[in-house]
C-alpha cells in the first residue's frame, strides 16, 4: 500500500467513526499535501472556512501560512498540513482535552504514514500536544526531539496577524526552517528531562514528553 492509499484508508476510517467528537456538527478536515513531505505542519483545529471547504488552513491565517511557505522556496503542495482535532469546534472555541484525546490515535497514524523529517506545530495547542510543558513565547523556533522525531514549534499564523512583532518573529523562524531540517539528533547521552537544555546550542533541545507515537 502506498502512503497515499494508506492516508485515504485512514480518512475513510475517520469518516466512519461516529464516536469522534464534533462528528455531528462539522465536516471532517483530514489534511492535505504531499504524502512524501519532509515537513508536516499541525495546527489545533479547523475554523469556519476550513469546515466549509473541508481543507486545512484556507482562511486568512492559511493565506499567511502559504506566503511563509513560499518565502522559503517551498510550495504548499510539497508539505503536509493538518490539525490535531480534525473537525471545527463550535464558534471556533479552543479544542477540549477530551476532543484532543479522541483524535490522537488518528493523528498518530497520520504521522507514522507520512514519516516527515520534522513536525512544525503551529500555536500553543499544537506545541503542547508534543511538548506539554513548553511555552510558545519561549520555545518557538527551537528544535526538540520527542521519541526520535524532530519537533519545531512556531507561532500560529492567526496570532501573527494580530501582532506585528509576532509576525516578524514567525517570519524569521520560517526562514531558518530549511537549515533546521538538517539538524541531527544529539548524542544519546544528552539530557532527556523536559526542560534540560543543551548548553552548547539553545536552539537544540532534547525532551522526554508523553507517549505520542
């Protein structure tokens, strides 16, 4: 089975799983992009435009994300974009812990199928899914390893639209992405407790988080 076929099968499973939260009030927004992508962007949940078009990041924040992707010489169709919770919460409220937990097995399988070189969580909810004790203002743009996967959290584009300083920081972090993809995992003897930071390079941190994959 190819990656594309595996993703299609997983999407079909999700459509059929009526036990998933929000399945009676909104459409499934599974994700889109290249199954062979090196980078996987993960937001928190779809919004109004995403629910209507059944595509992730297609509203104003999505247009900014597209622009940032282009600015580093990539194309939207060459990366993979999805959310943790794959249906729109009512009134665009934050996803609830039980909703995140319910969708977790499907996101885990989605990540395993694509097997990207790096995951870029967008915003606090995306970041805390992988790094529960991290702070977006402190840790965005840094490289972490969680169970062998490279995690590079960044501000959510929607937050950047509300504040010029956040936008500039996000843009600077995006510009570093091509180089950050080349960062190798540190030696096994590097500290692995959450919050232990390599003293040699503040952009490279190894953490031990909750079981995710």
